[in-house]
């Protein structure tokens, strides 16, 4: 790759049109998020078509746990990449390299601990999730392979986070496209002719992620010497390492708290039986696909916020929040139309089910969730903007509030009201957390102004 091409993939977000910058940075992330969902959708759709509703329930019974792992990995690496972005925005290249070095070390150490912990406790976790007996063995075989692949998930997200921190969101997408195609091919092979069952779906996912890791590693080693660690990068103060670790864990816990709530909610869904598990996994994965633009825009906002915070251009951060929210509202209108007219066909495709109860309940979940996207979009965008500005507590407290809401629904409302309570759980918590994060943004309003402007108020 030529130097000019490499340079063109490094995006400085501290100058220029905000909407153009956010769109150009967010679009590859959006496509990448969609392709990561393709991993899950391919498992679900191919399992449903080739193996039937029972296999769909086996995968669905562990869906929230898988989401917890993925969310934690993404949150940790996104958080660890924020110091890299700030150094890039302020032009401190040596500090950027040191931050990149410790981002790799910390993320790998956490991945090893996570892998060991989850593998040791996977059996009691599935019991806590109230996994039905006729689903338990298949769910166990599926999640065991997924858990063994946690280091690969973490490494890929670390590499992607490093590239995004310096404005390159295109290259991780290219590698993900390749591995997504391979994932689908392996899914068909392992669950079809080789008869590996749902364990084959998990194996296909992990092998595809391994390919992404290898490709991304070679690319960084060849094209980004400013990200190569040096011996002197290891010799930093404990305060430096602790600040990075806290920044990473703050976003990881923010994501994890949200997903822990989903795991708890999953236990109440599992108690409703296999039909509702299958409906939930189909509806949830389609709804998550609709949420991908919000994920891309919020991730872009974090990088945008962090770079401009490092450059001292704080007034641009609020402009970025407004542009991101406006872009998401446009997408919301498209998502609502899709949920009304096309979602029935999409649910059948994803689940492979012909059971009217499965399809109708999946559609109910999708349509209720989609209708409530506006408060959710502001919530995720503002949380990430505040994280980029070193405000870590209020986004984390917001996620704790969301967890409390899901616990209340899981233990007291779903057992009484049934599946409809599952459908309204997240929309209700979104509205509550929207109010909280809007209050936090109001509290920190002077931080969205340049220092000279803020001093006048």
C-alpha cells in the first residue's frame, strides 16, 4: 500500500464539515457492525433452516450471554482507544504509541482472565439462565466454543479500535467482509454435510474471527510503524496505566451492565419455553440489526469527541452530538417503515420457522423496539460523547440504572405479564435513562464550550 493511500485512511476529525466527517467515519463502522451481526444471523438462519426450531432455541438460550461477552470486549477496546485518539488529536505521537502499546497489553490480559472465568463457570451460568433441559446440552456445546474464542474476539476489536482511533474505519471493514463470507460458507458446511450441529455454528464463527485477526495484524505491522510498540513504552508510571485501565473498564462496564441486564432478562425468557426463546432470538437479532447505525454513530461520536477534546475544540463536540442525533432520526424513519412492511419476511428468513407463534411474537418485539429508537439513540450518542470528554461516571451510572430496570422486569413483571413485558422492558428503560443522560449533559454543558467561551459564563 502506498504512503498516500495509508495517509488517506487516517482521518483528522478536528477540522472540516462535521456531518461529512461523521458519515465518512461512521459508514464503514456501520457496515462492520452489520457484518458482525451477520455472524449471529448466519448462525441463527442456517441453524433454523438446516436443523429446525430446537437448534434455534439452543443458540437463542445463550444469546444474551454471547452478547454480554461481545459488548464487554467492544466497550473495553473502545475505551482503551480513547487516550490514543486524544493523543492523535493533540499531535503527541510518542504518547499515542505508548497508549497503543498498553491498550494491547491490557486488553489481552483481560481476555485471558475472561476466558478462564467463563469456561469454569459456564455450567452454573446456563443453570442460572434457566435453560430448558431439552435445550441444555446443545446450548452448552455452542457456548463452550464461543467462550474459548474470547481472545480472538478481543484481539480483533483491539486492532479495529487502534485503527479507528487514528481515523481509519475502512480497513477493519474490508477484513470483516472477507471473514463474514467465510463464516457463512463454514456455517453451511459444518451444520450441513459435516453434521456438527450447533457446535459447528460456533466453530465457524470463531474460525472466521481468527481470519480477521490475522489479516488486521499483518496490515498494522506493515503500514503503521507509529503503532508499533517499543521497549521504552513499557516503562510508564502506574498512574498512566491505571488511567487507561479505568477508561477502558468504564466503557466496558457501561456495555456489560447493559448486557448483564439482558442476561438476567434472558433467564425469564427461557422460563417461558422454547417457542418464546425462538421468537426472542429472531426478533432481537433483527432489532439489533436496526440498531447498528446508532452503534456506528455513537462509536464515531466517541472518537470525534476524544480527538476534539485533545485538540481543545470542545464546541465542535456538541455540534457532533447534534449531527449524529439528526442522522439517526433519519434512519429511524426508514427502520419504522421496514418494521411495518418488510419485517415479517425478514423474521421468517432469520428464524427459518413456520410457527405462527414464533413469527408473531418476534414481530411484536421488533415493532415495539423500533418505535422507541429516538430516546435510545440520544442515550447512546451522548454516553459516548461524555466518555470521550473523560466523563466516565455519569455514563456508567446510566447503565446501572438500565440494569436495575431490567432486573425489575425480569423478576417481577415478566413472570406476571409474560412475553409482552419482555417487549416493553428495554423501551421503558431507554426512556428513563434518556432523562438521566440529558440531565448529565445539562450539568456538563460548559464542557461543550471552548475554554475562552466557557470562562465568560
